[in-house]
C-alpha cells in the first residue's frame, strides 16, 4: 500500500515569506507621524513679531499726575507763552534730510503763511494755574494787548480748536504783510478792535463796501453764522428747560420729556422750518448783519492741529491695550525713527552701518511739515485728550483719557 503525501492535504505546510527590505530614511524626521496643519481663524489677523513687541502686557506704575508742561525757561505771563509756542512750533530743516529743493520751498512757505496764533488749550498746558491764566487773558484783552479769535463749530469743551489767541502786534504785522490792505484800512480796523475788545463781531457800519470786500478777500473778515430764534405768541424766545427734575416729572412721550421743543436748537442743532402747532409759530431766522474777525489761512492751521492730535493719540492706541506708554517711546514713534545728527550716527554711516530713516520719508515731515513733538503733546494735554504721569522706572508716561 502506497501512501501519497501532498502539500494540499497537509495543514502544516506554510509558505515562507521573505521580509520586505527596509529603506534607510533620507531625513531624520521621516519616522515622525504626519499631521494636518492647524487652520487658523481668518477673523483674527496674524500679528508679526514687531507688533507683539509694541504691546505692553502690564500697566505702567503711576506715582503722580503731571499737572503742567511749563518749560524750564522763565516764561512770565500769557504773552510770552504765545510767543514761545509760535516760535518753537516746527523743527528746523535738517541738513541731511533727503529733501529736494522743491519740497524745502513748500515746507518753508507753508510755515511762513500760517497765522501767528495759539490755541487756548495750548496756553493752559504751558501755564501753571488755569484760574490765574484765565484772569490774565481777560486783563490782556481789556488792555488791547491780546485778542481772542472764535470759530464756531470746531469742537466743544476743552478739546476745541476754534478758540485761539493772538497778540495785536502780530495781527498788525499780518495786516502789513497782506496784499491790498493799505495803511488807512489797517488803522480803521485796529481802531474798531480797540473800541470793542471783547466783542467777536464787527459792525459793517464803520466800513465801506469796498473795505469789507478787501478784508474778506484777504481773510481778515468773514460773515457771521446766522442764528435761529424760536418765537412764541407772547413774543418771548422759548428757552427749553433741560433740568433733570423737570424732565423726570414730565409725561412720557411729551415734548417736556426731551427738554422742550427747542432742546435741539439750544444744543447747537438746526431744524429748518418746523411744522405749525397751536403753541408755536414757524422757526424764524435772525438776519446776520454783523461780520466776524478772522485770520488768513486759518483752515490749514486748524487741519494741521486736529490731524496732529489724532495721530499722536492713535500711536498710543496702536502700542498698548491699556492706552498708555512711556513718553520717550512715544517721542520716537512721532519722530519716525529718523537718523540722528550726532557724531555716533555719522560714524555708523561712514562704516556702512547706517540703518536710520531719512526725515523726508517720515510722516512727521510728509504730512505734518516738521511739527515738534513737544508742541503736539501740549495740544493734547491742554485739550484734555491726554495726561502725563510719573512712572518712577521709565521716566514720564502718557495716557489717553
């Protein structure tokens, strides 16, 4: 009997498999498991290393508020403060600033034709006592040494730029420099200003139509804004009562609950002609027959002041979530990191290590015509937009109020 053994009938027979050859990894990180990159939210912008360095994680130490920016120079009185603020408004033109001749002429002409005035907020920032300063301003106006220029609609409260001061000697100098204003017209205008030192308006009776046209063309006179007058049947102007007690006792939905029918007008708004009712007549407009004293190129001056204030405040907002930063760092941000003119910077430039920014490329000179940091700082502090304090460790600090 023969026995036939085949591999098909045996369960013990297994096929020997050769192990796969292991290839050597070309990179030491090939054995690591791969993961999908984390998808960041698109709503949160990625911050660069420079932006992260700008943020202050902790508040600065506050050891006391600085109440005045009075310089170390012995300034006596409001008149010297005005002269100092005007004389040190701009930086001198740098010798190696990267400016071409046309740009230098533009900057010098812009500075030359600005009005010789200073805001009231700036004067208060450089004075030591607000009460004494206000009294001195009134005395100087009464003595025909000073004149206040009021421009309506340019802010409210202490942050307004519509109230400025000018010395009458500087006003006479501007009249002498104006083309078309002869000596007789200048003397007539100055005589009228001396007769009414506190009045912001000028009566057109004292001037001929040609004189008024000349002063308007040169920018020394402007038409006053017409005022609105709400007249009742009794002929007495209706002044709304905005007392909280009166408003709280008024019926809901009535005019008295919002301060009366003339609350918007009293707050500075305009309504045009309102509908007739059985209580009030239509809104009447007072004819504007008076003129108002103005200064040439006041528009560019006000635009420069408001934009400089806003830019300095924005530098603090971008640098710290607590809206405060050291004053020396704020000065560097305003200057734009320009190259210094000291021997150390000149030596670095000779060695090829010069990395500073030319002044002509900074915003300080491109937009603000070389406006000084200390001048803008006084504007912000005097208007109440910013306050300074002592830190005890990094010098003075600036905080947005």
